[in-house]
């Protein structure tokens, strides 16, 4: 549980924002997929 909270905190750190915004673009482009699947694929792709 603490790990999940920590990951959420890391998600919003400025150094990750570029990756996050990239992900959002990718996920919007993949909007033909279910949204959750798009997000998961996006964040699992490093």
C-alpha cells in the first residue's frame, strides 16, 4: 500500500512530467483502446 502511494507521489515529480505528458499524447492517440488499457500500456513502456 505504501508502495502505491509512493509511486503516485513519484508520478507528480517534475522530472517525470515530460514522460507523463508524452504518455497522455500516446494514450489519446490510442483512444480506440479501452482507456485503462491505453494508460497501462503507456506507463509500462519505458
